[in-house]
């Protein structure tokens, strides 16, 4: 099992920014595709962004041009920079590998609340 330590969530005003971090437990981090997911109250969990081992990224339409996923293989860490945040971005955010996500194997997540 791959384990992550997440940080960086919190309360932010609409239009503000936050950066989430996801520290990876294994030295083989650079070989893993990593996804960021979120789950809002009453909603199903959705994939927000993905970054491949080569650094290619994909985003769900609702966050394009506002969120940026990046990785630092030397630090075994993936980041999600979130700008121009909206109330509808409020959710618990998770990082995970696609394989563990498909197995419904999740960590603790981090709460992001966008509210005035």
C-alpha cells in the first residue's frame, strides 16, 4: 500500500488561493501516476487532476485554468495549487494513485473550505 501525508487545506475567501501538498511514503514515487480527487458533502468523489510520471497533466473542466498540479520527485511530493477558488470548490481533497482509488483505498484527505 502506498501512503500519503497531506497538508495545506483550510478556510479561504472566494477568489483566494491555497496549495495542497501530498508527501509520498516510498522512494519509488517518481514511477507513480498521482491523482488529486475531491468529495463535497452529498456528492460522489471526483477526480480533479492527474500528473503522470513524465509530468503531463490533466484537469477536470471545472478547475481548468485555476488549478495546477505539479510534482517534485526529489522531495517525493505532489502539489495542487488552487487559485481563484470558488465556494463550489469546498470539499475534502485527497491525493492517491489511480490503482488505490479504483480499490476505494483512501487516506485521510484534507478539508478545503471556500467561504466569506
